[in-house]
C-alpha cells in the first residue's frame, strides 16, 4: 500500500480516492496507507481478506512487539478508515480496541531558562524564530509557514494560516517580539535573503521556508549551549508560553484561543504545571485549629 509505487492496485487506488474525496492531509494519508501495508505484511495476503479474528491477532502482534500506545492507536485508526470506508465492513474491527495512552505533563522552562535558550541560538534568525515560539505560542510547523505579510503591526497580531486542523487564527504580537522581528527583517533584507512577499524565515533557497527539522536541531543545540538539562524541543517553548500566561492570571479560555486548542481540557493541563499558581493555594491543613 504505497502511493508512490509505479503500479497501483485497484484496492489501493480506491482507498487513495476515498481519502482524496475527504481531503485528508498528506501525512494522514501516508499514515493510513502505512497501517494497511503493515496489516498485509502480517497476513502475507491481501488486507481485504482479513477477518475479525485476524485483526485481533494483528493487534496482539503489535502489543507483543512493543509497539507504543500512540503508534498502535494510529495504526488502528488507519485500519478503521480502510475497513469502514473503503471496504464498507464496519463490523471487521469488533474484536480490536484502542488502548489508553499515558498522559505526561509537559516540560516547562523557567523565564530565566527561556532567556538563556533564546540567547544561545546561533544568530538573529534563529533567535527570532525561538522568540516567536515563546512570545506568541506558535507550533514549529506554524512558525516555518509564516510570511512577512502575516505580521500586522497595526493590530499587533500574527496571522496563522492553516494551522493544526487546517484552521486559520490570529496569535498575539507583543511589542518586544515585534521589535525582534524588525531587527531580523533589517538584517535579512541587507543580505538579500528575504522578500516582502515571501517567507518570514526562508530556507537556504529563499523561495522555500525553513524546515521544521532544521529549527528542531537548532533548539537542541541551543539548549546544550545554555546548559539546560531538561529535555527541550521547540514545543517546550509553546508549553512555557501557556504556563507563564496562566501564572500571570490570564484566563484559561483566552489561553485556549491563543493556542488554537479545540477543547478546553487540552489547555487545562497547564494548571498542573503552573507552579506559581499552585504555591498560592492554601492547603486545608493550614486552617486546622491548633492542637
């Protein structure tokens, strides 16, 4: 089940068409195809011949092989599309069940660590990109897709086009971040590496945006230089943005909008890592009468 194969079977083509009809994202399509290909490899025969018991044995095979809960559930999601939509066999997955995934608290940096991390990034381009991640709470995929025209200094907003879930939204643009963006614009313009109608953070080819892989590599290197022992990724800056806002008493529903979260429960996890908020809570033991 590889969409890049020179020859495509009628079954594979039907699944590709089903996904294209629903305008699924390319990464989602690849993940679904990979799931069906994995099933076919296990069965050693066409995947549409699988019975409910075959699918149960396939899930046990994944569990016994040490497949993570996230990967296992992603595989089952792809198979569900294949059997429910392409084959119209909605009863096929009756004997398989998604598994609960452990929910881990995000790593959060202190304000002092954020400052050191940004300063340790190599050059104004990467320092500015990291500043956007923390100052506006953007995902790394949203940062690399920003265009110069997305900066609205009149309304002090950043326009995020087609973020996660293919949704547009506006992010905040604090004055200090605007100042850093202007410094980056001046430096890049002098070198001829940026265009007014182009990407805010272009790659080596100015016609293409910087890659997420490149930015993730930079943040790891910056964390090492800054002497930060925590496991740091680009998303850590987004987590820190949300947590620090909550500690500043910003309403969690506003934080939800700024982050572009669909559900409030996703945003609420930051209440568990906002240590300054936790320290302000008075334990009931403090109100007990003296013994």
